[in-house]
C-alpha cells in the first residue's frame, strides 16, 4: 500500500483545521465515522465523481505511516481499496497542500504528477 494518500477539501475547512492543528473530517466523513482519503491513482476519479464544479479546493498529501493503526484500507468504489482514517489527522502528518484550480469544464487542474 502507498505511504501517502490525499484528502480533497475546501480551502476554508482546511484553513480551520490548520488553525486547530488537526483535521477531523468533512460532514460526510463524520457521518461515515472515518475520514475518506484517496490513493494517488484514485485522486482524479474522486475529483470527477464527487467534486465537479466545486471551487476553492485543495489537495493535501498525508503521510499514512505517521497515522499508524488509524489507517484502514477498505473496499469501496468498484472494489478498489481506499485509505480510511479512523481518527483525526494531525497537521504534522500533512506533507503538502496544493491548490486545485477550477477549470471552465468544471474539472480541476492537477499537477503533472497525477496522470
């Protein structure tokens, strides 16, 4: 399994988490009882299916090794394994944040490293 996973979130919610020093999840995460993340090869599809036309998004890379046993890879979309976090994500586990500019077609611009 990958040692990095990715969280897509609004810029304002992420700024609030940064001030708190910990990310506790979106409303969907709280309702489901875990924080939804995507592996590298799942980010583009996750953006397309769940975040189309949503402005002001960021993509945070999270070091799963630092999260230890709170990380569980579980089957989801099409049986693919997704990293789910059962607990908060401390900002110390966040390796980087990039903006996801909204394009005219409603999609988001990803860095070149995301095929």
